[in-house]
C-alpha cells in the first residue's frame, strides 16, 4: 500500500497533551464511548480528535492525551488514549459551557438566567443545591432535580475516568461506569476483585495488579476467593472442565496466589458456605463447581430424563409400516442400524445418533423428518454454528437455525444475552433435531433444554469421536457414557462413500490405522516436506498457485488451511502472515488498518473469536436484520472506513459494521486451528503435518480435521508426524459430572 493510504503514526515518543474546547461532535457511540470531534485549541485552531470520549458534548473544555496520526481521507487527527474534563473557571466560560447544550435541559436563554443569578457559584448550585435552581425563571422543581442529576452524572464520569485511567483503557472504564455509575471508585477501592467478577473484559490479573497498587495484601480473603473462582473459570474456558477435585483446585490456587494450600482451602470453604461454589462427591473427593455451571449440569440431567420419560412412544407395528413406506418412497433399503435409529427416535423421548462420515446419518434424519411430518408433528432443526445449520438445511431441504436463533436470543437491560425461548415461553415444535452436538457446551445445552416443552422429542446427532466443545463440558460424550438413553452408533460405510479416501481414511484414523496416502487420482493427498519452513511455503503455494492451476481459480474460495497449533513456523499465526502476503498483498486499491501489531486489509479472510451477541447484522438478500456474530464465524473484510473508524465485513450473507474498537475479537482466518474448525465443512482442507506440542498431535485432532473436508484433503509435511497422531489416542480428560448425575438418577 502506498504511504498516503496508510494510517501512519507521526509521533511515537510518549503521549502528548492538548487542551481545548469541543466545538462539534461529529460522531458518538453511546455504547462504547467512541467519538469523533472537532476541538478548538490554542489560537482557535480547529483539530479533529478521535477515540474513547464518553459523554462528550459541544462546549466541553477538555485535556486530551494521545498521538497525532494521519488519516488518508481526512488528514491529520489526534488519536486520544485518555482525557479529562477541565471545568470552566470564569463566568464567561461557565455561560459558554451551559449554553452549548452540554447539560440536557439547559439552553442558551436558561443558561444566561442561571449564570446571571449564581455567577461563579453556578456549578456548586447545580450539583449541591438543585432546589435553588427552581428560583430561575422557566425551571420547575422537577426540572431542577433532573438538571442536577445529569450534571452529577457527568461529574461522576469524570472522577471515574480519572481514577481508572492508570489501570484500564477507556473502553473498560466506560463499562465500569455503565455498571456502577458514580459509585465505581468507592466499589473498586473497597474490593477491587469485584471488577473481574462483574465486568466483562477485566480478568483476575488486571484486578490483582490494581489491588496490589492499592495495597491489598496477598492473603486478603477477597483476593483468595476471587483467585479460586478465576482458577475454575480458566479451567472451564481453556480446558473444558466443569469442575475440579478440591485438592487440585487448592494446589493450583495456592501456586497462583502464592499462599499456603491451607489458606486456599479456607477460602474454598467460605465460597461453599456463601453459595458461590458448589460440590458433588466422586468417591471421597469433593468435585468443586462454580455455582452457575453446577446448576447447568443439574438442570441438564433432570430435564433430559424428564423429556425421555414424558414422551409418548409410537407402537412397533406402526414403526415398521413407517419404515417400509419410506423405503418404498425412496427406493432404498435401510441398513439394520439405520432402522434401529429410526425406530428408537419414534419410541423414545431422547435418542442419540452418532457415527463417522459416510455412515448414513443424514439418510436417517431425512426419513425421520418425513415420518414426523406425516404424523402432524412440528419439527425444528438446529445446530451450534451458522455453517453447521446451513449444511443441515442443504442436506435435508428444510430450514435449520442456529441454536441461538432458535431460542431467539436477545439482551437484558445490562446488555447480557438472554434467550427469549425458555421455561416461560417454550418452543412450539414437538420434535427438536440438533446436529453437530459434540460442539454444544453445558451452558448452551441448558438453554436449549429449558425451551423444550413437555412431551416433545429430542434427537441429538453428532460424532462423539471428534474434539469436544470449546466451552465447558463434554455433553455429547457424557450423555452417551451415562447409558441412560438410546444411543445408535452407525458404523457401516455405504458403497458410494467407500469411493472417497476422505471417508475411508477418516475411519482408518479413528480406528488407529494409518491412512492411505499413495493413491494419486482420488481426494486425499500427501505432500512430503521435512522442515516447518518448507511446509509453510508449500501450503502457500498450494493455496495461491497449484490447486487453482489444476482445478480452476474458483477452488481458491473453498480452501481452508487447518493446523494443529497456533504457534511455530507452520502454526496458524505465522501461516496467516504468509498467506495474507501471498493472497492479499498490499495494493493501492486496498485500504488497510493496523490494530496493535496486526494489519487488516480489504479482502482479508477473518474470523470472529468471541461470541458477540449485540452486534447488528443486515442481510441484503431478504432485507432482514438481527443480532449476533459468534466464535468461529468466518467472513471477509469488504470495506475499511477510516473516517468513521469502522470496517464493513461479510459473514456468509450477513453484512456487519465493526467499530475499530471491536477488532480485538477478530483474527485472520486464512489458516485456523482444528479447534476453531469444529462444526464447519470446507470443500478443500490443507493440513500441515508439522511440529507441535504432543498434546496437540492426537488421533481425534487429526480425525476432526480430515472430517472437515467435503471434496479434498491435502496433508503437507512429515509422514512420521501423521503416524504419531494416529498412534496417539490420548484424549484430554475433562472433569465433568453430567454422566454421573444421569447414572445416579437412573
């Protein structure tokens, strides 16, 4: 990209301070405080300031701290890192401030009357003696109180921004203020650990660093209790554990907090006593849960058993007639296990259908849809991700929704996601069919079950040999392992699928056999490369040149590189740099924006890395809009708008505008990890067989990657890495209690 089209930092040594008055607010986002303003500085020079400037208004006198940057369209701007308001000192400045409309309810004439009556004491009167304002012509007692409340709100925001600016960025400070208002400073000083417990984006480490500066000692009980909950949260988010043995939790917390194990154990006892933590027994060991995850497992177990018990069974003679009719209608004969699956779905309230690729799961689902429809049942199809739902729709010729959309996700007053379909407003459908269930974590399964009405059926479809959910829990495997419900595992590969090496090799991998890699004219290929550097370069060449040359340029849009690891020369982070420079290099026709150390460019392939429930999307095809872009969704950067500090992105058919402040949740997706690929399928998968941590070179990780491919798999690298993965049947153990709960209730 040419120099004039880049956002270049002109001065980089420290932050500058500028003082002035806001002349005009060009743009303001109330949710995150981002604003673009014209500001008058010395000699009445007008400059443009951009950044997090919450509750800013024309007339505000402020001091801003930041750096000069160059916008390719709008020129020189001052990028604000933090700011503080400078309250007017003389009557002329007070009048100008009030007359600007900075305080809602006070216009120029009212401002003139107030200043004429109270002079330099105006602000003190507004803040501390609002009843005096009622003596001003045109101001009622009610209006006086409202004016005072708005003024105190602004003053409170100023003090909050000043206090927290040394600890957090402006975005987090806005979140703190929106949660606790003017009381934010007092709350944080009294117990800094409430910040990580109640404010999204503030982790334990940030709160702990702030607490240390405030003089909080190591064995402060609030610190210990917050640290213990942090250990549980980290294990849930990173390792998928819903609980931990008390001994392990004590040891981990003591190491983190640098205190005695006994002191950590005392804090656990207090958390159990106040209900923040709960426990179950596994033999003589207490399994410690955070309360909300404990309740989710408890609810899942009881509701699954209730659904299974309350559903009315279809008689066996009727089932036989239904199966015979479907075979005649489709001109096929179902395999014996497919017949068992259809039968059990009609007999039981809960049925699990599992099996690898090519074993006929979709055939069973299509038969069930037709049978239930003929019985007059309403059917809902759902999957955890948009891509999985789209694939389910295409394979069944019936609309499938994401689970979030099926449950009509919305927000409460504090912007917390809630599901409108729940125990108070359950789904009308009699049959709920959920695909890719290995991806469903405990919290999402609880939400789904709350929305299923008594008497309805739940059919759970998934491949239990794939990686478990990213979120806490191992729901599909726990349901299977509980031995409480009908589970049908399809294992016959049908003749058509047998022609595909993708299918046969996937099953070979899953059974511990090495895949066939020496057939040249099929859909599964192996390119031998020794060094990770050569692997990375070959992957880029395949993506950019070799595959399009052999199969046509259109194949490039269907290629996905899937790696075992983020790190290393052939890890996703380094591959994304190489692939971006190869596939979407700098160009005068493509705008770009640097966020931290990452350059985003128009045309880049990107992925959302965190569920964002409140971002608005619009669909051109039907004019509909909605909310929510979720972890793992892949899109394209269509347009970068420096003037409005945002990007337009396209996720499948959804158009989304991303403020630059949201880019921390976006990363490049030319290459992704296997974990991020779950629930998706791609026409072509390229996978490096490269160096990685032993815990990542596992059989089920390779199996999951291979089963993401629809038409072609290309493995690139060392054959011994592939063999190591097949041989390594180590599966990460997850501490969960759902299987035990279901077995006990049985």
